[in-house]
């Protein structure tokens, strides 16, 4: 069975569904509140596990209730958490996710333990046995070291830098990855900040689908029309579907179709980890 290593944030999410986003000095009503484990690397790991892959996660949490709960959720989902570091110096990172009626989200983050891990916390044997390494937001030097180590043993690398791409200094390792995942806002920032010549870009256009853009051409998929309920984790589900498809040997057209189906499924339901399944994906694909 293929094995993927995911490295990045392990968070605790507090999700607030609101009736509107208020103006300055205004007020909105919180219609529901829920808590669960989160973080992009964690979400992708769960999605890959749901799709039948073996997954190991590199990340870090605090030695506290939220950290234990986040780890327990991941283990229950079949994710190998042997390399999730626990630190007693910082609290588990909490993110407040505000979901608008349209399903769009905004995120408020509290500093915490989600970048307390190092590249050295991942044993060489785990990386050598992997078929793919997926990196999400983390310290640039850690991502660089992991990407270099993966390249040295012939393991393909994907990277989803996330919302803070413009201020993290990722130019040190962007050129070292095989696939760079970006949404439209992130792509606009990246095209200004980085030299992306020669890169394979996986561009997420939300309701307008996605594309793979390479020096030798472009492959696009229009996506699936849905009524979005909550787009939290849609990009992570997209990445899980794309990686699962590529690891299985699919071409880019098929990988984009699977990825868009995963993102659409997650967007139709509340929460970032609502259980991807091949039955659901095949329904979107018409198979």
C-alpha cells in the first residue's frame, strides 16, 4: 500500500458559524460553535487515510488537553502519529475559524506549538519508505531540509504554503518541490515574489475548478457545481485527492478530477474532516 508522509501544522480548531461578517464596530450572531483537531497537514493526512493510503504525520502539539485530543482524533482516523512531537514549553496552537453563510471562511490564529518540530524529528527510514512527501505551512528552514532529504532518496515532494505565503520566506525551497499547490490569491502573491519558471503548479480556482500548469503545457478541470456549506479544509481535501491519484499512477487529468471531487465533497458539509470515500468520489466522477 502506498505511504505518504505529511509534515506541517497540527492545530485545535474552534469553528464559529455566523450569520454575517460585521462591519467595524458592528456585531454578528454566532449560530453554532464546534471544536475539533485541525491544521492543514493533519487534514491532508486524514483525507489520505480515508482514501486508503498509509500516512505518517510530522508535526507538534503542546502537552495539554487540546494536544492530546488532536492526537487521539488523528490516531482514530488511522494516521501514524509516532512522529508528532509533544512539547511542554508551548500550548497547542488554536485557530478560530469563522464560517460565513456562503461557506467562505476567515481564520484567526493564536501562536502555539505547531512549529516546534524539526526535520530531524522524522527518521530517515520513514522517509526512505515513503512514496510521497507533502509539506504544508511550517518554518521555511524545516521545509527546505525535508524537501532536500526527500530529493536525496528519490521521493516526490508537494508543498501547499497556505495563506501566509507572502511573509514566510519560502523562496529558499520553492524550487525544490515537484508540485506547488496554490489558490488564486496565493498564486498572485507567489508570481510576484518567487521565480516559478520550471515549476509544476497545481492551481485551485475554487468553484471554477483547477489546473496543472507546467512549462510544457496546461491541463484543466472545470470542477463540480455545488452549494457550498463550509469551505474549511476544501483545499486540504483537494490535495489529498490529487496526491492519492498521482501516487496511484494517474495522469494529471484524472488527478484533477479526483482532487476537485474531494474538495467539492468537503465543501458540501460542515467541518474539514467529514470522511472522504472512494464511493463519494466516484459519484462525482460519474463512475
